[in-house]
C-alpha cells in the first residue's frame, strides 16, 4: 500500500502601536464585547459576546499583519485550501471486497452537520456522497484514472453579521489525484477540516487603521483594554 501525503503579525509601529519583548500581547474591545488581540505578532478576532451565535471556536479570524505607511496595516489569513492540506492524506491500496469497483473512504472530523461531497473523474462523471457519522464511503467504477472532489456543508453556516454577510469559505476543492495501478480502495483523511473550518473568517488584503489606543476595522472601533 502506498501513501500520498499532501502535505494569522504586527511589528512595532513606533509611538502609534509599540511592542516590546515584555508586552507582546494587546487586547482591544468594541462596544459589543468582540475583541481583537495581538499575540506574538499575529492578529486574532474573537467574538465571544452574548449577542453572537454559538461558534465552535470563538476565534473567528487569525491573520498575519503587514505594516504599511502611516497608520495602516494589512491583514491576511492563511488560505483555506492551505489549512485543509495540513495533514491531508490520500492512501491508495487494494481491498479484496471491492474488486469490481473503487471504494472511496473519507475521514473528516466535522460534526456540525452532514457534508456534501462530490467526486469527479477523468470520465467527466460525478458521484455524490452525503457524509455523516454513518455514511463515509462511496463506490466508483473501476475505470476511473483520476479523482478530485469538493466538500461543502449540507446546511448553510450562520452568517457573520446581522445583515447576512458571510466571510468564510463556501466549499473546499481538492487537487486532482492519479489513481495508481491495482488500486481499488482510496482512503482520504482531512484532519484540519473540523467544525470551525467553514465558520472561520478568511481575510485577504484587508486594512486596519491604528490610531493611538484604537483600531478601526470593518467599520467598527476597538479600544485598547485598560490593565
């Protein structure tokens, strides 16, 4: 059996936003209780106030921080496809119980709801699986030479704002995998796709303004928490 493994920063801002070795963590709160934390040169957005929905992980955004000219910093999240590939494995082998077909087995630690999985092949055919605790496999014709797949929640994730805006990812799309000779069982494990994967903010090229003890981000104001 062969195995294929596929294998958020803020520097010192002088008097505007100083960091020192002894003060590497800062917390800023908005009027609703949501907060921004800077730890070890990373930006964390945490929504744990009483008005928020119940998230699997209240840390909704983790970003790198790039200092720009003046009062602005640029924020970027690690892309969701990169996160999904952490620890992702595709194991190809032979199963004597599936000689006339190819069995695909998924292992995903997502428990919020079912997942919709669509598998694509070189024959342009697609096969669908509603992934659940009791249904984790599907059978494909044995003439498939390649596979790729998409994964999305069966039920829409709760929006991130009261006006219905959603800042997460709607689905994950894999790369294409070549099916090796004499393979009729493929085990796909995606350990990074937990219950927070689809609810997490994915920030790309956004700007935050840092003025004295306040941070302005997405039309909101976060004020430095006093010690």
